[in-house]
């Protein structure tokens, strides 16, 4: 596996790989876990070469968020990726990604509003901007993202469609199912922040979501079910709930269980200083 940290060597390395076959990109912020490795394995099934980027993107963190303490473990991540048969690790510095005087930002209306867009102002502008840059830098045939960040996936697909991106086209942006611990907690790099007690309490998130989904499916009133979900999380030890909402799966418009299109339940909740998100089909 080659590791590249600046743009010129990236371009020549990619030229050589592209001559040999198709490229799949897995963008990450590192601190890799089994969820990321599932993306890498799915990428391997779709392309001759897998490129993984590791870049903790400052533009997607708010002022009071965890940029400085976000886990950085490049050596360990690099060994994991090499063992998975990744062809190239793209690990630019902040200066390589955003040179002095950088001034362009991409903002995606609609799908980036509400849910995490409301709770984390500017977050999806930062995500769209860095992902557009990664797409331009790598020009992959396909790109893979985790469904745990469902709204992020929707934002990226909308951006690709709106900007007529050809590499990858919107339909070549693949969502990969969330990987979960045995107790149902979705894997996330932020789970590393949880104390053992908080980690045990965090299992209430998928459990209360499953309970709410079963109630919605059996016809219980939506407002009552969602209030019960919030109450259940607080009782289990969560400090607060940013949102617990039912949305259309594709447009992310507010939904009811009777919607004619697929719907999903989206929740973001805080335990100690850690914010966890999850979503599941209703
Ligand atoms: O999901 C992530 O890890 C990040 O938001 C992404 C897509 C790599 C952009 O920085």
C-alpha cells in the first residue's frame, strides 16, 4: 500500500493505478473500526483498486465540537488498511487540503437542513466541501459511505447530482449498511469517548429505537411514541436528545408511518459529552 500526503504524488500514483483498472474511494477521518473495514471490503468487490482517504476535516467541526480531541491513529489505521489490500492511502495535511487563502465552500440546500444540519450548523457545508475536493483529487469510479451517517450520504448524493459530477456519478455513490456491536450500538469512532458505564448505557439508543419502530408499525400515535423514545433515553442515562424524528428515507422530508415511501427513524442523543447518532428503517 502506498501512502501519499500531497497532491502531485497523488496524481501520478492514481494515474498508474487507473491504467490498471477501476478505482473505488472510501473517505474517512481515520480512527478506523469494523464499520470502515466493511466499507473497504465492499469497495474491493466493486473496483480493481481501493483508495482510502484519512483526513480529519476541520471545516465540518463546530466551534465547541471535538476537533482537537478527535482520535488520530494514522500508524494503526495504515496497518489495518494494508492488511485489507488497500492500494493507496491518501492522508493530506490540513495545509495540503486547504492552502492559505482557501475560500470556496459548497452548501447543499434541502437534505442538509434539519436533523444534524440543525443541531450542527455548517457541518454539512464542511462535509460537502471536503468530499467534493476528495472526488476531484481522486476521480474515483465509485465511492462508498456508511449508512450510519444517512443524512451525510443524502447530502453527498444530492451534491453529485446537482454539480453533474461524473466521477463518481450520483448513482455510483454507494451506502453500506451500519455495522453494530452485539448489543446493537452502531460502530462509531466517537464510541471511544464513552466510559464503560456510558458504553453500557449507550445500548439504550438502538434498543429504544427498535421499541419505537415496533410501536409505530403497530399503529401507535407518532408523537406519543417519539416522546416515549426521548423519555426512555433519558431514563437510561442519556443527558439530552438533539432530535428523534421520522423522515422520508430519500428526500428526508418529515414523514408519518403512513407515508407511501420508505421512512426512517433518526435520533441524535448525548451521553456525557459524547453525541451519538443512529437511524433505522421504519
Ligand atoms: O463520515 C466521515 O468520516 C466524514 O464526514 C467524511 C465523509 C470522511 C468527510 O470528512
